[in-house]
């Protein structure tokens, strides 16, 4: 998120949600409450105002292992491999670099 008045407003809405939006307080003590509040209450308003762009799952989340298991989410822009440790992250970086190099060479 960029430091701006829009971002500050988003964060304020997120923080105030349990007190100002009916149903939002149901997530106060559930996991993952912060993500659920953002997805169910904050994101919809942002989309209506055209403040955020929603990326396809293949680009915005996932990881190679989940993709290989058929999730359809490879995470080509943002990947979540933190739980596999540094070695897995290094291997993922090498694989992604090789893939991008191959695509570049094919386009020449």
C-alpha cells in the first residue's frame, strides 16, 4: 500500500469496521479476522470506487506446490512460499528466473 490519503482512509475503515458496519464485529475473535473483514466488508467498497484492482488467483497468490496439486494458483506475481523456508524460496526464485529467461529467448 502506498502512503496516501486514500490508503489512510482504507486503514481507518478497516479499523472502524467492527464498530460501524453491521456484522463486521463477528470477526473480532475468529481466524483470520483481519483478512475476512478486508475481503467481506472493505474490498467491496474499494472495488465500487475503483480504488483497487483484483488480480486473478494465478497471478496474485499461491505457490508452485499448490499449483502442482491442482489449485490453479501459481502466484506468478506474488507467491507465498514463506512456510517452506529459505531453501524453497531460493529454488522458487531460480525456477521463476529460468522460466522468464526461456520466455524471453522464445520471443526473440
